[in-house]
C-alpha cells in the first residue's frame, strides 16, 4: 500500500513538473493595410477578365465606353477612394435625380448607398472587389443620369408613334464624359443643364413635395364609394375630410378647414370648393362631382408624376422662336397669341379623347386589317408648323369617316338633310342633286360621293380657317357652335382646333401681311372697320357701298408664315408664379411615366458612339 502511494505521489509530481498549457496571445492582431494599388488591380480584373466583365456588362448602360475610359486612365478609380474616407458627394448629387423627375431606383441609389456605407468594415479581397464594382456602377449611373436629365430619359417617337411631330431639341455643347471628374462633376451638372426658368420652378416644386413625403406628410384618399355628386345643402359625413385634404394640397386655409360641418355640405364651404375647382380648370359651380372628387383624391405621387412628365417634355422640346408665334396648350384648352410685348389668350375646343375600348379595338383592327374595324381617333396631335394662309368663308369637304359614321343614317332617314344644311354632293367631279339619291342603295363604307358643305353661317368651319402644313391635316378654325366654349373641358371636336376668337387671331396674323391690315380682315369677316374713314365707306346692307364684306371664298397668303405649336402641358406657372394643374385629358403623362420606368432602355448605342 505504501509503495502504491509513493508511485502516485511520483506521478503527481511529474505532472506538475511539465510545461504549462500555452495561453492565448495578448498581442494585437495584424492591422489590415489598405492598398490603393489593389483597387486598380480589382478594377482591371473586372474590366478585362471575361467572366467578371460579362457579369458586370449586362448591368451597364455605357459598358464599352467605360471600359475604354478606365483603360486610358490605367484603371485609376475616381469615386471609391473618397467614398471609403466618407466623401459621399457623388451619391448625394445622384440622389438629387428625383428633383428632376427621375426616380432614384433607375440609378440603383439605395444599393449604392448601402454598399458605400460598408466600405469601412470590409477587408481584403471583399473590399477591393466591392470597390471595383461600386466604381463602375457609380460612373455608369452618373453618365446615365447626366444624359437623362439633359437629353431625356425616353424618346417621344417610341411613346407616341406618329402622334408627336415636335422637333427634338439639340444640345451641341453637351459634354457627356465631362461628368467623370471628381473635382469638377458638380460644375458639369451646373453647366450642362436646362436654364429655362420654368424648369427650375418645377425642380423647386418637386423638392417641396419630396420634403413633404420625407417628413411623413400623407395626401390621404377619401372613400367616395357610392357618391355620384354632392351639392350644397346635401347631407354627407366626408366634408371634414374634404377640407383637410384641400388644406394639405394648399387649396384651403386653416381657418377654412374649421368651416366644415360633420354632417352637411354647407354654403360656407361652397366658396372653398369653387376656388379649388377654378384653380384646376374645372367648372366652378360648387358641385362635387366625379372630376372634383378625382381632384380631391389626388396623391402626392400623382402630382410628382405629373411634374416629372412635364419636365421630360421640356427635355424633348421648347419653343425657341421669338414672338410673334401661336401656342395651343391642349390640356389647358387655351390658345396664346405671343406678341413681342404681350400675350393674348382665348379658349379653344380640341379633339375628343379616345374611348376606353380604343386599345382593344385597335388590336382587332391590326388582326383584320379592315379599315372599318379601325377605331375612331379624334385626339388632336402635338405639332410644330407655320401658318401659311387663311381661308375666309371656307367650304368644308366632309371626311369619309364622318360621312360614314355620323351622317349616313341621317341622310338615309331624311332625303332633304344635306340640302337643308348647305351640303353639295359630287360624283366624279359632277354636282348632283342630293334630294334624288336613294342612300339606302349604297353601302355606307363604300359611298362613291364627295360631300362638301358650302360657305355660310352654318358651315362647320365658321367664317375662317387657318392653314399650316402637317401630316394630320388638322388646322385652326372658327365654329358656329359657340356654346361649347362655355364648358370647362372642351375635348369635343374631330381633331381640328376650334378657336373662340377667330377675329383676334386673324388680326394677329395680318401683322405678317404686306397688303392686308387688321381692318381689311375685319371687313372680310363681316365686321365694321375700326378706321373711321373706312367706316364711312362700309355698309353690308348697301350693295352700292364702296366697301362690303365678301361672301365668296377668299385665300389670304401671309408674306411671312407665323410659327404655331400644339403642346401638351398639364402643369405650368402663371404670370404671378402660381402653379396651374390640368387633367391629363388624353392620358399622355401616364405613357411617359411608364416609359421612363422601363429598364430595357438602359443601353443607348448612339450614346456609346458619341461618348467613345
């Protein structure tokens, strides 16, 4: 037993005599040494190794251009070294794209910002690969944003097809690649920009709306289910919500919000509704109908998109002519006569909007190819041209589509319809008596006749039409249907533009005629001359008078054609700087916004050629 204890003691002593177990070192780990040269290597690898390049290129809009650009600078980075040190100025400017109506998602802003924030935590190969990828993406998106904000994100021809013939703006001094300079890129953004005051006003407006969104403001939607219209005196529980929404939209004061009755639409509130309706071009009758409800339920995003579409249009086209010129704003239903020192305005009627079924009907037409399957399209196009001449006391050759679809059944029912409304019928150039034609014998789609309405008070073109070359055969003209100008929305014609004050338009154009003056035009139109000496010689009732109005068709050719523009603006600023909004009567803004969001337009071969 004693021997066993000795052995155990010896073993324990031996164990205690062994070296102790190694302890974890208290020295600091080796510090990661950042090498700028490694960023260049990673960037070179991204741009020269096939697999890396193929992955990267599929996401780049200016891939070939950038590959050549970085090779020439020996793959020295522009942005990411500053980003790693906390200089985020390039991302800040890229994020400002939204103030020019361009969505941040188009330029992967959130992704770039997230990855940039990780540059201080990543190490070794992960860091260098990320920096190389970020460098290329930032340059590509900056080029993309620079091009989009100046030249346009989209192409109007691809959106509107043949319905848009305004000439594209040119930018001879635009420097695309100048943006790739860390020291001067902000200056480039200032130099290469739209300098129109209106464009800057839109930017300020968007900044205001985005600040509201960022601060949590919500233009809420009011549930109007089952409501067709609300008139003063009606019982309703939505008036507090209506006035609160108008307050958020800047259309009602805090004091006016307090006028709301929780159960009724009171007379006290009517003036607020009247004012809001007038501000947006609606009939200010105080009746809250469908259009007024749509206005009230406008969202902040709706407003932003409306402004974004308008800014894209400015990138496509602006009027660069000096007065005199004529401008028609289709959604505003208004014509402006731009004198050198003043502007005259008048109401107009434009073409009817396409019916909701238009797209499906047009698809059917494309399948059948039958012209009678082609749906009616009376929308007034966007054009730029010059008025070359006027026709006083015009005749009207009725388009076959109108004869077939609108007149045929009346002709069939009433054999005297054409004669009583001043129409003449021609067959192969020979005039026929329309009373003797049995219209039932003819297929309405194959009528062999030409129908012309004679000049006169009842003529659909009124007393005068103003002609300018365009592929749509539209023009400006007078009309006997004066009541249509009293409507708030005046999309009622077959495509041509009816003018409320044709006399003023004619007098304006006579400034560009060497032989006629405004009094000559007044006399031709059947109005008294303003010159007192000529007035003594004027008498429309006396056939022996020296000066009489003409009842025959007369063409007046201008010595210098006057520019005319049919534009589409649903947002603009008045003389006092107040913003005006109008309904998108033809739903054109929606098409622009949809096109601007598409990623498939991301590569522009023409840009690559220009840039390289």
